[in-house]
C-alpha cells in the first residue's frame, strides 16, 4: 500500500462517530438483500441513497469540505464501505480469507472479486479494518470502461466454475490461476446530486436541511425539488413551508448556551436559505399558478396570510373528562405559541421583501401586514397583541420617515396593552420588542433603521 498514490500519508483519515456508524450499519441488511436481487445496480443505488441521507442528517465531513468533487467521492466511499462490509461477511461465512501476499511484497496488484451487483466485477484496493470506517478524501474515483468484454468474462467465469466443480469431485486441488482479469465497471445507475432523494426526502429531512450548515443551498434546493416531484399537487410547496416552520421551531427551542444569534436573526437566516434555494427552482415547478423561483415566496405568502387569523381551541359544550380538558389546554397553549412564531416569521419575511414580488397588486404585502398590526391591538386575546407588536416592529424597520408619527401612536397603544398581559413569558417577550421598536423609531431620523 505504500506505493499506492491514492493513499495520503500526511493526513490521517477522520473516523466516523458512533452515531454515524449506527446509522450506516442499520442499512447493511438492506444493501445485502439487494446484492442478491436481479436488478442491475440496485445495490449501488441503495448505497448512494443512504449516502445522500447521511449528508442530510450529518452534513459533509470536515475532511472533505473544500475538496474538488467532494460529494461524488463521499458517495463512492459509502458505496465501497457497504460493498466491502458485505463482502467480508460473506467470505467469513464461506471460510475464505483475502490474501495479503501482494501487499507484503509491495506489488502493484489489486484484489479482484465479484461485486454484489450481478454480472459486475469490481476492483478494490485495500479495505478498512473490520470494525472501523474512515474518511479518505484523497481517494480517486475508479476509472470506468464499458461492458464490451462482459460476455467474454462471463464465459470465462462459467468455464472456470465448471472446471473447479469437476476437480473438487476428484479431490484434486485446482491449478493456480493463469492470469489476473482486471477491469472496472460502468452501470446505468445515475449518480444523483448531493440530496436528490425522490424516495427518501421526508419532512424531517427537509426540516433538518434548513438549519444544517453543512448542507448548501443547492443541495437544499435539490431536496425540495425531489420532494415536490414525488408529491405532486396544485400547491406542492405547502409541506416545504411546514418544514421551514418546524426548522424555526427547532432552532428557537435549542438550548440558549448553544445559540449564537437572536431569535429574529435565526429566523432571518433560515428564510434567506429558503429564498436562495428557491432561486434554483426550474420553470416546471409550479405552486398555485406561480412557477420558477417565485413559487417559493408565493407559498410563504399564502401560509402567512392564513396564519394572521386567530381562533382559540374551543372547549366542548358538555360531556368532557378531565383528561380531555387537559388535552384541550395543551393544544390551545401550543396553538398560541405557533401563532406568535408565525408572526415572527411574518415580520422577518416582510423585512426581506418576501411578501411582495412582481405581479402582485401594489401594496398587497404592506396592506396585509399593516391591517394585522393595526387591528390586533384592539382584539380581546393577548396573544394577538403579542403577534401584532412583532409585525409593527418590522413595519417600522421597513417604513419611511414620513410615517414616523403614525408608528409612534400605534406603538404607544401597544405599550398600554403590555400592562394588561397576564402571561409572564409573553409580557417579557413584548417588553423586548417594545424597547427594540423604540430604538428603531429613534433611528428613523438618521435614516438607518435596521
């Protein structure tokens, strides 16, 4: 192995974590089952799908970040790991071991064995230890040749197998091989981009992709497009918006010690990733009659419009048990939290300009936001006051100096409502927003509201 140019001595490979190994090993049986099937390339496709799912869950390994063609190399390494792991298990069951003499003699030879895919012979040089799995970012992608010689190889293999059966019946050891047949493979299985998971993309995977730093926006866009293709509807981006909301929830619920940004900045970051991912949408992606990159903002706009209407979880008229009432209270509490969070997303989207785009009626987004900010303060439920103050702050940040006096009056009304809020957590939240909004109003004279 010392003469193998694909092995980099200065950089030791980074080992997988226990959690990553558990994930990969949990799919070994699925890979092994497909190696016994009759569909060419099915096992490799399964391994590549698991590699894509790995990227969604854990991101690109640090040792591979910044390296040319990191994603194709990573997928090939995962495939080779599954292939070698299954191969070792089979050799162990059959009582066969791999010879180490060529490596000890320093010869530039490779071990040949049949891949799990039918009728494909694969060259593998070296393999990890039995219980380990490592990165090797300097591995080159195997060269490929066509299947031109496949029939000849199959004939030689059949002849060799027949000869070995006859010799075993006569108790005569087989003669040494006369030559070493060596070629690589090229299947019809297309290698998808980093997260083309048409069958494996799930709402949870999409949620994680929105706030996982190791997944770039092109990969996120591929994930979204894959999910949309496998779940067609007139409004296919609705589940994507739900995943975005879930990503915001997960980020805001993270332990304070592990967070480096405010709630507002966290939401802004996630929405920007969503916007950038939408920039890669093709014209064939259509949501509610809007196609291409603007389909994403359109889906977000529709979700925000629905979120502006508040209605509590009503209690049944009669015949409820204590357990039913507890469930209703819990559901109502969660709905109030979601309503306030949607208001935070609404405000952030307004600041990013995601609520209006070419083709809208003039002032549509501003009218929706202003109506909510003006009306919410006069409603009876305090949860609407909390939601309204978030929208008002974003209106101040995006508004003009000519409307400063108008905003000051509305903010003063919200200050009066602040004293009536009974829930301590909501009152603390409104306190923070009121102080920030007052600072934004003060900056309007300087023309630098942020």
